[in-house]
């Protein structure tokens, strides 16, 4: 019995020792395993916390870090001006629009003009010149502006005014009278000289003329003889109190002055044209102005060949006005 007890004691001790060794080995194995699984970059302190954290929490941390990173990354895009971010976002839309414009471009297609020419004809209409000027303008498909004088109801001249309107030109008002000694005696007389003809044109044609030109231009000094400072008053009046817009000119054909040939009229106009502006050309269609009529076609050809666009003056046309001298 004693021998048996000793044997069993030895066996128990052995079992305990083996169990302890097994437990030790198991612990060692676990620790080795953990250290292999732990990313080498993590610091020693996270060795203990890392296994304790569930995988989901770690994901949340990384996700939130990514979220922060992505927010940081997208923040500059948000704070960027719309002009900068816009093209990036709308790139495909822009391309679509470009394609659409490309389709419609051939229909709208216009040359790139270097400037505009506003041909203006004063002191008409006249039965000798005006209809031929209108023929040339029609043939060249050019619109112009006529600053007309008084005419009789039912006359051939009235028919020419109607033709000017019907063919798309602007009928402007020069006045009932061109006589400086009558129109420049007072502001009241000057205003009436425009409004009376405006009423007549309206009765005659139904057309409401609002573009005006002072006889002699706003820079005329001859008016001083009849009423000092009348042009200063007139410019202030017509600039502020009415729907009239007055236009002078910045290209003078001099057909009412020294020009004594077709070539001179042509040279005077073509050498004074400038790009990047509205060139308001002073010419006349009164009965004696044959040089203007003779030069007109060549002037239009010159303008077209050199990239100018021809237009009639409208209330939206940038005003061309002289420096007032009285
Ligand atoms: Zn005139």
C-alpha cells in the first residue's frame, strides 16, 4: 500500500510538473503569436491595448481618421472660388454646350469685325441724290442713318423718308430749319426745331424719331452770334430731360466743305477710319452732293474689305459727341 502511495505521489508530481510545463509552453506560444500579429510599427504601449480593442473599433478609428483626412483634403476644394471648382465639376456639361454651340455656329457665323462704321447723311432727303444712295445701300446690304430736314406731306420727299424707314435705316432729326439765325436764337426755338419735325415724321409715317443732330454739330461756334452758351444749355437739356440722343461725328467726309472730287471724299473717309470704335461718318445727301454719291460704293467696299461692320445709329449706340465750344 505504501509503495503504491509513493508511486501515485510521484505520478501526481510528474503530472503537475508536465501540466505546468504545458501551461508555460502554451503561454509562451500565445505571447509569440501575439507579438507576430502585432504590427511592428505600433509602439510598445499599444501592444497591450491593441488586442483588447475589438476589430470594429479599430475600423471606426481608421474610418474616422480617413474621414478627417478626406475632410482635410476636400476642404480646400470647398473654399476654392466657384470659378476654380466649377469647370472640374461641370466639365462634361461644358463639353456638351460647346458641341451645341458648334452645331449652331454655322448659322450665327459672323466675321470678327475690327470696328463699326455708322454712315450718316444730313440735310436730305433730296430727289436727286437720296434714292441713288438708298439703291447703293440696298445693293450692299448696309444700314445707315439719315438726319433729315422738313418736307411736304404727300411729296416725293415724304416717300423717300418712308423708303428710308422701310429699308431698315434710322431716320434722325436735323430739324425743321437749318437756318442758324432762326434755330439758335433760344433753347426753346432749338427744342421746337426738333420736336416739330419729330411730330411731323410720326404723323407722316408712324415712326418715332429720337436720334438728333444739331445743324453744325454740338461744337458749332456760329450759334454764339445768336445766343451765347446755347449749345451748353442744349447739350444739358437733351442729355437729361428728353428721350432724344444727339450724335455728332468723328469722321468728316468734308463733302460740305473743301472736298471737290469723288477721290477726296473717299480719301477723307477711309483715312480717318479707326478700329475698335464706332466711326460716325458725316456725309450729306442734299441735291448738290454728287461726290458723296460717287464715292459711297468704294467707301463701303473699303470698310468691308478692312473688317468693319456697318450699322445704323440706334438709342443704344455709344454716343459720339464733340466738345461744346459755345
Ligand atoms: Zn446739316
